[in-house]
C-alpha cells in the first residue's frame, strides 16, 4: 500500500468533514480504500488476524504469512527473502498494524479488525476455513509457554483455547485448558480465583455453536468419552457455584452416563460426590444420601483411599443433616483414619471436609473438639495461604464458635464475634461465590437477631450495638440471604433463613413499647409464618435440624 493512499484518505476526510455528508461514514470510506488497494495476500492475512482478540506475537504473524503463502496465489515478489519483513513494514507504516515495543506484540487497527471479522463470521462455517495450527500461536508444545501461568498470562491462554475451538482443534484446546489454565491440581480459574463465569464461558466454546442450553443438550466436541465427561462435569460444577442448580443436574447425569459406559469408576465416584453435593443444596437429602453411598461403593471398588475419604465425608454430611449423629460420627472417624493412612499422612480433614466436620461438632455439643480442629487448621502461615472461599468459611465458624452453647462470656466477645462475621462476609462478597455468600449472610444475620448464650451477660455493656441497629442489620442480611436461596433453589438455606427471620421478628416484637400492641402483634405473626414455612419445608426434605430449630422458635412464640 503506497503512502499516496494515506494522502487521498486524508483529503477525503477533509472533504467529508466540510460537506458534512451523512451518506459515507468515514470508517466505511477508509475501509473501502483499504480494500481497493490491498493485495490478495494482505486481505487474507487481515482476515485471519481479525479472529484475534488479544495482542499478536511476531511468531504468529510469521506463521500466518507462511500458511497464506502455501494456500494463496501470490506474486513472485512475496517469495523472495525478506518478503515478510517488507509486508510487516507496510502494514505498520499504514497503521493497519500497531506495535507495542515493550512486549513485541502487534494489534490490528480496531476498524480494520471489525471489518474483516464481520466478513469472516459471515462466511460459511468460517472457523473451518482457518488452519487448525494457526490458532496455536501459543504452540501445542508447551516448551515456549511458562510453567503455571501468572494471572496476567491467563488472557493469552484463554484466547488460545477460544481460537483452537473456533478452528475445530477441540482436543488441542482442551490440552491448553487442562494443562495451562484450569491446572486441575491447582484449580487456577475456579478454586483459586473464583471466576466461575469466565470458566463457564470458556467451557461453552467446546460445544457446537457455544451452546450449553439444557433444553437441547449437545455433547462437547472433544473426541474421547472421558474428556467429554470431564467437560460436562466441569460445566455442572460452574453452574452449581453460580447458583444455577437445576441446570447443573443434567450435566452431572450426562457425565456419569459416559463414565459408566467406559467403566471409569474412579471418576464416576467423584461425579457422584458432585451430584450428592448438588442434591444436598437442593434439599433432596434422600437423593444426596444415595449418591454419596454410590460414590463410596465405587471408591472402594478401585481402592482409592483419598476418594473414599471424600465419599465418607459426603455420607457423613447427609447423615448429619438427617439428624443421625451416630452414623455421621462413624463416617467422620473413618474419614479421619483414612487421612492418616495417606502418603504423606494428613492429620486433619481439609477444606470443605473439615468445615462440615466442625459444623457437626458444634451441633453435637463437642465445642472443645471443634475449637481444636479450627486451631489446627489456622496457624498463621497456613491460613494466610488459604483460598478466599475457605477463609470466609473459617471466619464464619470462628464466629459460630464464640456463640456456641458452653462458650464462656469474656470481655470483648461481642466485638470479636462481630469482627469474625464481618470478615467472613467481606471475603464472600469479594469472591462472588453464592453458597459461601449465603452462609456468611445467614451467620451474621442470625447472630444479630439472637446473639446466643454467651452474649446476655454483656447485655447492659456499652460494647454491644443497640438492639434497633442489630435488628436492622439482621433483617437486611437475612432477607438478602433468603432472596438468593429462593431464586437459586438452595432449599436448605431457605429453611435456615426463615428460622433466623422468625427469631428476628420475635426479637423485634419484644423491643416494641408496651403501648404499641399492634406493631408487636405484626412481628409475632410474621415470626410464626416464617417458622411454620421452615417447619413444612424441613419435614418435606427430611432436614432434621431445620425442623428442630423451627419447632424451638414456634414454642418460644407460643410462650411469649
């Protein structure tokens, strides 16, 4: 492209500005001139480069040029030595490409990129016209990629996955995703960063047309049944974390069907654990118990101790929610024993496993053991490295421990407890993980409504927040938690929220002045309605603790 073209474009720009012509927008005019004066190889290169959404490395430009030379009729001058360098210089001189000299990457002009991308997308099955190798600037051999990527590098890798899928190289894309982005052992996008929306968006690329709708289920376009099952299971996990529970179930079931067909009992056992977790969230405790039992059976078939330990924890969790503390205790003891048998041995359960264990211990009245488990998991050097979601849950449990029956009143207990709950809620809000956010809202709201047996000794102490402020916080937290629980069908959380709201309404009625009987009756009636709904839901799902808590508040209301 000659520099004379730029002169004519600038002249036309001035004429258009002077005339104020609405008929030929300047971007369209510029692109028309570009198209008229570009050689066929330049247009072909720009078409391919328009598929990139991130800066392009020099080696990618070279690779695209070589592929175009192979597949396009070009003049002899472009076969000469230095042809690529000359072409690159022309594209830079005309500002079609710009270069970031700091990192030696190139970006296509936005207008030019949009123009050629629209042509690419309008063509018939455009992704199939791109050579598969083209998408892997980032190269299928990992020698040129850094080991576990820093966060700043994830954008480049995500773009590599997207482009590989668009070119039909789904298996190569999955290798990048598993080995470089997801990093199964580290869970970079999910467990560490909590970016489940980004992860789900990326997983959608593996489905025809990027469609993961459950109304017209399609299989991911990777080749092996095992990898298909993995993608389906991963979609289910993301949907669960995002509160789209009903959608998640079908992905788990489809993954398990593939794993059963291939007799992959180890991954099937893990899949049943995910299904058990989903059913517990939904309040389908019987289905959750069956799924946990099947996970345990399969784990024992393959003799995998770590997976068997996890399956035991899910079985213990289901038994605990049913109110069968003996079965729960036996399963937790066996899980801890398996932990010690692992190499290297682990002396306590970790992550969600020990969080559930502490919740069981608090309900069982084993306060000292619960405190010991928490303290064993909270040495400073360990806790500071914990993932944000676990940190939120641990701060919540530290607050629960301060409010548990048997906890001795002490100076500063109110402020310490409030600090724990505030920290738990802040971490949950920052992480954007719905179940953990609901748990944190429930914990603080429940406590503000009913501070617990350790707090009344400080009732007249100025340390405590005035009742009207505490109850306002309680209602805000609990109503927010209830709205999330209803919207996403976290039925067990719905029960807990309604019970806590009943306590808040009862407390509000007791704060009313004696001459305001109507206001007092309104809150007592609201407390009764919330507790009755919680009782009905708990009975339907078999949630023992929900029914027990609802019965307790109903008796309290009757006696008030």
